[in-house]
C-alpha cells in the first residue's frame, strides 16, 4: 500500500510540469547580406510558432559552419526554408534526429530584420552508431 501511495504521489508531481514551449527564432545582432552563400552542418527541427516569413518551416541548429557572417540567435538557431525535394529530406532528418549538411542562400523576409536560409542542397550525414 505504501509503494502504491508513493507511486501515485510521484505521478501527480510529474504531471504538474509544464511542457517546453517552442521559442521563436530571434533576430541576430549582425546582418547577413541577402543572396550570400550558406554552408552548414548540424541538426534540424521543425519550426514551431510564428515565423517572420511564410516560407520558413525548419530551424537549423549549427554544429559547425563554413558560412561567412552566420546569422543566429542566442541558441545558435537559424530559420530555414526549402523546396519540396529538400524539405522531404529535412523533415525525415528532423524526425530521425539526424545530422544534415545544408547548402543554400540567405534570403530576406518581408518583415523588417527577417533573414533566413533557403536550402538549395541537403545531404544526410552518415552515422557510425
């Protein structure tokens, strides 16, 4: 009976926690020239929340990048859009928590200070585990 009481109390406490809310991608302090090249390796997640441009569907979390003038928020996130073919690869990578290599171009959204990467080529990195 005592074990059951402890279990019930534990479940009640665990259910009181709030789920983590999606944070919007913030705008970085330095500017990136629209049309400049992007080349980065990292993880991808689906964009949750309201973006500054309707094309943005992903958030890129850079592990390392060869892109000059990388525009990120404090958490290292980069807003990303992609055409259908690349979007499918990115969606699968987000679902499977895979690392991707993304090439693309920086674009400017309609909102002031809104920049994002339009993926032109995406490659899933091979995992050794």
